[in-house]
């Protein structure tokens, strides 16, 4: 291929760009957003309400060390995402677990029978295993019922 510089080269590039734009459908940003919305694609943000909202684990008074305990609360643990007018069902058999990054081994701390209250909340104080490795770990609250509900966050397990 031969490279050309100067006025002729820039004219050729402008014409090539114009031909490409002419061959490309003119879809504006609003039309693209409408297509994504109608197709069911979207981004879940923290501004969502109800059962489809991003679930966050709130920590209470916790002792995050081997043999210690974690106090937590998570809202909107529902079996299905019903932000559009359906009836929420509470998640059942909700597992609370911790998985150290160093081993990848999941320790199930407890299984909660069901979420409670009008915000479908799972809360409690759970004892950490005495042999839990130190370092970063993932704390998770999950239910496989229906659509599946999950909340997780990174915690650090420290020496007592």
C-alpha cells in the first residue's frame, strides 16, 4: 500500500468517511435507547426500587475474625423480580456464606428459612468458623428460589 500525504490524501479520507456515513443507518441515541428498552435490555442501577433493586449487605456490629461473628441485614430478598406490578414472593432457604479469596472454599454459616417483613429482609448474627483463613473474603446471602436473589460484598477477615 502506498501512503499519500498532503491535500489529495485528506480529500480522499473525507470522501471515504462520507461514503461510510451514507451507508450507515442513521440511528440516533434516543432510538437506540428505545430499542434496548423494548427488547428488555437495560442496566440495573441503584436507583431501582423494590425486589429488582441491587441488594446490599449492611453490616452491623461484627467481629470479622476466625470464631467471631458477622451481623448483617439485606432487603428485597424475593423469589422473583416484581417491580412492574406483580406480587412479590419471599425468598426461602436463604444461605449466608463466606468464601475466603485465598482458598475459594465456601463456608455456609447458616440457612435462613425465609425473608421477613414488607421489605423482604434477611437479618441475623452468624458465627464465623474457627478455621477461617485471614485476608479478603466474599460474604454472600443467596437464594436459588425462583429468579434467585443474591447480595455479596468483600470483607477482610483479621486476627482476633
